[in-house]
């Protein structure tokens, strides 16, 4: 047989096993029955498929649905950030109601609570559970009434009765959230209730945003609108820090010394990232003052599906769960399969190596399996292709080129070849499902398949969609939220009381689709560029784990120099002007410099945001906002971020930069602010006298700034500022005549 089969299949919308089944040696030999079978039916031929998946609560049906709800809500929000169009707001509330309070009898909230209870092995009290569910039902009913009233008013905004009803229901629903949220933060039960808390506070923040969008039309005073806005800002910080604190608390409690402890820890980290941390990362984007335009946000964090290794309890014969009997320690697998913080990468190819595994005292049985692999990848915009190797490399290789395709789902078979003396763990099959970037309805699949004689009941099917759900009811390009970004593995050999275990445990790593591969800047959107999407890591800059609310890792620097360089692409005309702001935390006052095409376009001093050695919390991150707009010189190019003027032992952390399109109104506002500042600087604080030392030059410069103001936008302001400049000139003449 050919051990390096190029098993790739293409389809316009669906994928099934090739009819030429004899080309591909399968688990226990192909038969004609395979010819009319799709891949899921084939994979489910494994006798162990329906047995207990004891170490993976995330694979339970209810758990999968709870995770899918979390993923879908995050995806919906990502598609409507900034101040959305009115139909989007109504549509979003409908979506939330359908997701969290479906019309069928399924209680999504109970599924969410049960999932987290199983993850942390802690049941909440019956009273707390019933109280939380009752509060959630009340919130769902009230949100439904508010949504209907909002929709009715939007259909006729001049209807005073409809306006009064919706504004009153807005205020009432706000108070409902204020009263209910403590029921999702019960002392001693914060962790099992955390996913519920995150969804509830997310809805509360989105509701408060409505005051900024509609408050003026509803008849709210400026003070009332400002009060709601200030509460939204304050609660964003409070809710964020709460979620991160209890996520970390829950994760820390699951640490142990054994592999089975690690698997629980690993699953909590993945599933709470999908249900809590991804949501938290979006909270700041609801601020309409900061994001008055449509906004492109990106999640760059990675999530890892479970190691592909036989892990079923109660199997026949000698095969045993890897997490309980291999002697692998918690730290051993954590260090082997979890990547250290790194720049965001694009996977280009995967080359799988195969080894023939046998066991002592048995010359008949064998297991050809995935023993190691090589990865080729690059950073965003980087032409350098890097390569990493994992596991045990052999001469038998199977190469999969991704080109311009995403791997969105992987279905694998794990096998255990075992007897009284030895157990070998391996993966003889993986079916990788791909979709074309530029032809999203065109899918293909690649089958890595090797022969084995594993005993009955010693195989287990892993479907990545059980852990990161894919919506199979819609076209593929709409149904997947994550793409494969990397593959790690643990290659191990252990002897425990003369019993020998060995094998390779591949682990698939996934990133969210919101993170694009081109760093595209839009002429009509605020574009967020996570700092880990730079293509270089300069000396003195390091990638560190994000604090939990940034949606990915961040960069750190402790001395003057370059933080990073983005390679970007433009979709708009070169005449469009932009400004930049940087989300940062720093224990030192610093200067940020922004460069483009070898030129400095922004350079300014910014204050420290935290004390040295302080923890990174939501409030420690601020924006370094530049007001001077600039134009890009080409449709592709670079943006560099430098920092200097550090105090000794200072630290600066950068989360992302944001590129904001500037319109004529914004520039006119900036011109007005500059003119007002220049004119005010001519006078004393009481404005009734000239400031000592003012020169004719300063007065003339102020006059020039006033002259440049728009007559159409600011006729009164321009007139008043000219009057002030005339007075300054008069006072200078009086002073000079003395």
C-alpha cells in the first residue's frame, strides 16, 4: 500500500467519503458498505462511540448547546458593534430572546448552569438555582415587552404614547437588571453562576447603550442621558473585573498534579473562554462616545480542543483512559501542548508523520498512527514562513497544504493498542474539513488514514464540533466560528511498575474567524488591530498572556524602542484621512510615536495609568488618542508604534491600536478646539485681562486659527473668538503704549 496517500476530496457544498474506498485503508478494512456512507456515519462505526465520554462534560448534548449559544451571541455582537442601524437593534434583541429564551421547552439557562457545575464539580444550592432561574425568567419577559415596545415606537417615532411607553419600560428594565444581577453573584457560588452572570450583565450594558442612542428622542434631559452613560462606563469596569476575577478563581481551583486534573482545567479554560471571556472582551465596544461608527473588532485568543487520545472508561480488554493511567503529570502536558504567548499566526501547511506501533509479546497486532508533525506558518503580513516540529518525526509523511483555505472541523479516531505488558496510544485517522477563503461555498476534505488492528472497543471518535460547535443548518461559510491555527502534541514514553505506555496526543488549536489575515483598514469603520497582529517582535518587546478581558495576548515593553509594526491594507481611497488611538496601560509617563511610510505621523506625551507592579485591571487600560489626522500613501503599507521617555523600571502594555476614519465634521471640531485653546491662552483665568508675556506673534497665530474655522458649521463661535482676538490686540496696544 502507499503510506503517503493524498486523500483529498472536493465538493460544492457538502463532503462525503470518496467512492473509491479501496484506495484508503481504514480502521478494520473497507467494505462496499462504505461507498454510500458519509463521514459521520463512517466515524460512528467505532464501537466505542456511544460509550461514556467520562472526562469531557463539554461533549454532553446540553453542554454543547450552551456553548453554541455563547459562540452565536458573540458572533452576532461582533457583526453589529458601534452605533448600529435601528433595524439591527431590534433584530439583535429578537436574536437574544430566541437564543436565551427559546420558544420550545428547552431551558438554555439550566443548560448553562449545569455545564459549569459539571466543569467545576460544584452544585449550587437549590434555593440559589431556583432564585436565579426565576430572576432570569422575569428578565426575559421584561426584555420581550421592551423589545416589542421599542419596535412599535420605531415604526412611528412621532407617536407620543409609544414614545412614553418605551422610555418608561427602558427605565423599568434597567431597574429589573439592577435588582436581578446579585442573584447571579451569590457568595460561595460565583464560579458555577459565572456564565449566567456574564450573559445577564452583557444584556444590561447593551440596554444602557440605548439611552445614548435614543434618549434624546425619548425626551430624556442631557443630565439623564449623561447619568445613564456614566453608569454604563462604571458598570463596564465593574462587570469586567468581576468576570475575570471569578474565571481565574475557578481555573486556579482546578489545578492539580495529574493528567485528569489537567483535562478538567483545560476544559474549563476553553468553555469559559467561549461563554464568558469572549463576551467580556466586547463590553467596551458598547460605548457610543468611543465607538460612534461601525466597528471591526477582532478576537485573537486561542482555544484548544481536547487531546486526541483514547479516554473512555469501562472499555473491554486492556485499553484504558489516557488521562488516568499514563503517568503524565499536569505540568508535563500543560507545558507540552499549550503554546507560550506569541504573535498571531496563519497556518499554511501541516505535515503528519506516521510510525508503526506494536506492543510487547504480540507480533500480530499493530497501530500505524500520527507520531509527530511539522507546521509551516507566518505572521500577518510577513513573507517569512516559519516551521515548528512536534513529536516523533519519521520518513513516512503526509503533507496537507492549506493555501487559501480554513480548516473548520476535524473528525478523528483515537486508538489504544494494549495488552498485559504495554499500551500504545495513537491517532490512525483524522478527517480535516476545509472551506475556501474566496469561494466560501466551496468545501473540501482531507483524510489522513492509516491501518491498524486495534481490538474491539479500543477506539474513540473525536469531533471538534462537539467542543467548538459548528452550525450545520446553514451554509458552511456562515456556520463556523473558528479556524485551525496550529497543532501541538505530547509525545510520551513511560514505565510504571514494569508496565510500558507510549504514544502521541495531538491537540488542535483554534482562533476566531473575526481575526482577519490582512489587517484591512476600512474607510467607513473604526478598525481595531490587536497588537499581536504585528509581523515582527522587536528586541525588548515581549508577548505576554492577556489579562482576560482583551480578547487575546498583549505586548509589553520596559525600555525605549519599537513595540511593533503592522502591515496593513486599505479598501478606501487614499484621500481618506484617519487618526489613531492606542489602548495601553503603563506605570510610567511615556511618549507614543506612530509612523507610516517612514514618517512620523503622530507623536505625543501620555500619562501613566497604573502604579508599578499593580495588576492589570480594566481601569488600568486607557486610550492614547491622537487628534492629528493623516493619509495613507498607498493601499498597502506599514504602521509602526514606538515608545520613549520611560522612567526607570517603567512598564508599558499595549492591547491594540484603533484606526478611525476622519470626516470633515471631525476635523472642523478639532479646528474649533485648537482655536479656543489658543484664544483662551491669551487671557488670564478670569478672562478680564491679558496674560503676562503674551506676544503679538501669539495673538496673530490665534487669529489665523480662528480665520480657518468653518463659517457654515461654527458662525457664532467664529464671531465670538474674533471678538476675543480683537480685544487681545487692543490690550497689547495699550500695554505697549505704557
